[in-house]
């Protein structure tokens, strides 16, 4: 059986991205691997084993074009309302809270935020299928 271990995104400014992911999600550097031409930085927290891999290409000077293929990264939180307020107080500009219902039942409560490179991140209320 396969196990999901990380997702990778390319970022332009390592420190700006590290600051964002620390403030927004409490992610810290688990490992930093410098190579000739690029650096890989793995971020994680105590909530789980899954990591976010930041790839920094040393010669890159222009922002990445995200195109129309990228969707979003999703993270779950215990108290969505409190996190939305915290994001707002930090100036991270979360979208308004939304709720999806399926056949009259609660489906998902969430908001989105964008990281410094424009990657969309969905923040979901923990529960049901969103553990």
C-alpha cells in the first residue's frame, strides 16, 4: 500500500516562504538539502508525517507561472473560525469562510489563502473525511 509523504512546490524566495508557512500553519524546517543549482527544504509540524517540500532553484529570478493545472494544497484545523481570525490578524488575507452542503448535510467548511508565490491553500474544519 502506498503512503503519501510530501508535496513539492517551487518557490522564488526561500525566506519569504518559510515565514509564511511558519506563521500560517506552524510548519518548520525538518530538513534543508542544498545541492548545486537548487535547494530542497522539507517543512512539517507535529500534527502529522506529511511534509511540504519547497524547491528553490538558485538561478531563478522571475516568479513561476502556475498555469491552469495547479489546484490547491489542503490542511485541516481544529477551530476554523479561530484560524480565520488569526490569519486575518496576521494580514494573510484569507477568503471569506464558506460551507458546502451535500443533500442538506454539512459537507465542508473552509477558506482559502495564497502563499507568497500564489499557491492556493485550502484550510478546512477538521471532521468527517477531513481528519
